[in-house]
C-alpha cells in the first residue's frame, strides 16, 4: 500500500505539470484519491511475528516507562508495547511455532465416556449475583466439556438451576446463616469492648511476685491478661484487699460477665469453623473428579465466604488442581489478610488469574519475588487487547471483539478458559509440554471469546448480551477446529 501511495504521489507531481493534457491530469487525480481511501481502510502490514511467547524483558524501553507508573500495583502487561500482538490466523502462518494447535481439543472416540471431554466446576454465585456463575459454567458447556457443577450460596442455587437443566448446582453455604453468625460475633465483641474500656483501678497485693507491696491494677488488665485460674486468684486477692463490699461485688460480677462473654465468643467461633469446614468438604470432595475449578464469578465479598475460599484454594493447590481465579476472589486476594495465600498462588503453576482493569490495579506487587520469572502462574489481563503472561513472557490476543461490553463477558471468558484447561489436562496429563501448551491454550480461549463477542455484536448490535456471546462459542470453536484440520 505504501508503494502504491508513493507511486501515486510521484505521478501526481509529474502529471500535474501545466503541459500535461487535462484528461491525463483528471485520471491521475482519481488514482490519487482512490489510493488514499484504500490506505485509510487497510491497516499497514504488521512485522513478522512468531507464535512464541515474547519475553517481556526483551521489549522496548517504552514499556518500562509505562509500567513504572503502576509500581504500587501488579505489573500491567497491557501497558507494555503492543507491537507483538497476534490473532488466531497468525498461528498458521508461521512454521516456527512452539505451540501445537492440534493438541488444543481432545479428539472424539467411540470409547469416550461421560466426562472424558472435561469436568469442571465453578465456585461462585451469591444472593446478589446469580448470572455470573451461570455464564461461566454454561460457557464451559458450550465449549464442549461434558459436566459442569456450580458450587454456590444456597440462596443462589434455585435461580441458577432454573437457568439451565444441564448444570449441576449445589448450595454449599448460606449467606443468611453467615450473616447471622457475623452479627452474633459483632454483638459479643461490642459487649466485650464495653468492659475493656472500664478502667477501674483496684489495689491488690503483688501476689505474683511474692512480695508484700501493693499496686494499682486496672480492671482492664486483670480481665484481659489473666487466664481463668488466675482470675480466681485475683478474686481471692480482691476479697482480702477490697473493703468496700459493693465495689467488690461489682468487680466480681464484671469478671464473671467477661468470662461468660469470652466463652460464648469461643463457642461461636468454633461453630463458625465447623460450618466453614463443612462447606469446604462439600467442594473438596469433588476434586478427584474435576479437571479444573474456577473460583470467583458472582462470589460476593462476605468475609466468611472468603474463609471458605481460602481453604478451598489451599486444598486445590495441595491436590494439584487447575484453578481459574476471577472477579471477587481477585478482590479477596488484594486484601492484606490474604497476602500470603496470594503469593503462594502466584508461585503455583496450575493457577490462572483473569483480572479486569480494576482488579489488575488492586492486585498488589508481590513482595517475595526477585523478578517476574519467579511467578509461575498465568495472568490474563483483560482489555481491548487481552495479555496472557507467564513469568516475564507475554502473548497478546489481538483478535477483534464486539463494540458492546455487556456485564458477564468476563465470566464467559473464565468458563471458556476452564474448558480449555480441562482439555489441556486431558490431553497433556501434566507433562512438561503440557505446561508450555497451557499458556497457549489460555490465549486461544481469549481468541475464542473475542471472536464470539464480535459475531454476537454483528447479529444483535445494541441488544447484544452475554447470552448471545454464549450462543456463538460453539461455532467459533468449530471453525478453529476446521482451521487446524486444513493446516
Ligand atoms: N449478571 C451477573 O450476575 C454479573 C455479576 N458480576 C459479578 O459482579 C461482581 C463484581 O464485579 P465487578 O466487575 O463489578 O467488580 P469490580 O471489578 O470491583 O468493579 C467494580 C467497579 O470497577 C469499575 N470498573 C469495572 N471495570 C472497569 C473498567 N474496565 N474500566 C473502568 N472501570 C471499571 C466500575 O465502575 P463503574 O463502571 O460502575 O463506574 C465499578 O465501580 C463479581 O462477582 C462479578 O462476577 C459481573 O460479572 C457482571 C454480571
Ligand atoms: N477496552 C476493551 N475493549 C474491548 N474489549 C474489551 C475491553 N476491555 C475488556 N474487553 C473484553 O471484554 C471481555 C470481558 O472483559 P471485562 O474487562 O469486561 O471483564 P469483567 O469486568 O471481569 O467482566 P464481567 O462483566 O463478566 O465481570 C474480555 O473478552 C475482554 O477481552
């Protein structure tokens, strides 16, 4: 196109000479206008790219300038140079690919049984959000997995069941019950706090030190720093030392009340732990049958749900289960309380995080990492161009999406990645090649959703919703499989 353009400009210059006949001048004028219009519609050719992931550290210095702006949070791959982007079709135009598209989809066989094309689960869905886990699970089914289970809040299970008979849905905790437990705990803590602030000074013998001196001790100190047997001792000491019986009764009553409150609090916290453990057991008992678990779509931000999720993720890593982390679980991992878990997940090869712009900004920079290469997990930074990175290598998905961005497309992507990860497990069975192929499969999942969104948008325009994207997925995958066969 550049050649055509320069030829046209040169010709224009030559033929616009006053001695050139008018008819020739008009013809050249048209040629010039047509070539300008064509240049506007066709993008200039991209430099040759390989299908290898590119090393982020090998990139131009411009991305370092950009990434320094976000030093407080996680390094943003979408703020790096966008020169090395790829579309699905590019995979077939380069022979030096490290990745094998023919191993993305498990082949059909007459010996296939229910589950041999993938069993995934979603942990998410709350009283507020029921659509998100549905989109994720249904996306995985529409990709082609055989079985999809949704573990959710009991309050969400009936609506989700009603969306689709194909889904298996299990309520594993109740937000209402968790709310009641938290309210009870808050009331007990508030009552304890009231006593803590009663700083009555009382005079006691220094029996601890075995000497005869006396000192003023705040009731606060007595209540908080002495165990039960000690309290008894204190009471005896008080009996000996405090003359005013009314004051004495007061103090003893307070001690008893605090003891009672502390016991109730302990009993409540034990009950909480028991309920949380039961929820965790319900999810973990399915692990041996799962190829991948996606956590987060519509999860909500209840502190006790986060406790369940914390244990599920720990057990997932212990079981070497592939974990796809999206939405609210990424919020949870940005909290100081879960920093240790977050850093463990960054080192876990079977973890794929899919942050949107906000979630990416919230994720903290890991403190225990020397370089990007210490990160073993995969991060999919969603945006106009999705960036899939592992360690310091990054592959950007330049596939065009639709112009409408309805809520839930991120959930569709999380479910689609779950399906590709299930297939990766089935095909590669965790060998070294499989791990390399995993990032490529995640990138292909991004291409799939971008393409499905584009088709849905072309069909429905302003009315496009995430359901329409779901409907396009199977066609997109069928085309991709055709591309692989034709290769
Ligand atoms: N049907 C359902 O059930 C659905 C349920 N969902 C579930 O909702 C839960 C919360 O997810 P989330 O994405 O709303 O939370 P979070 O990331 O904190 O964003 C909140 C704030 O960030 C902003 N913001 C977001 N993106 C931005 C961007 N690209 N660029 C700029 N700003 C951006 C945005 O600002 P606003 O646009 O409102 O001005 C907003 O204030 C989660 O469980 C998810 O699964 C959804 O999946 C949808 C379908
Ligand atoms: N600026 C953008 N331009 C075009 N596409 C985008 C843009 N940002 C995100 N997308 C695409 O939209 C899809 C969902 O990404 P998004 O950032 O909306 O996730 P999300 O907020 O987690 O979604 P959800 O609504 O499910 O919570 C992805 O396929 C992503 O590639």
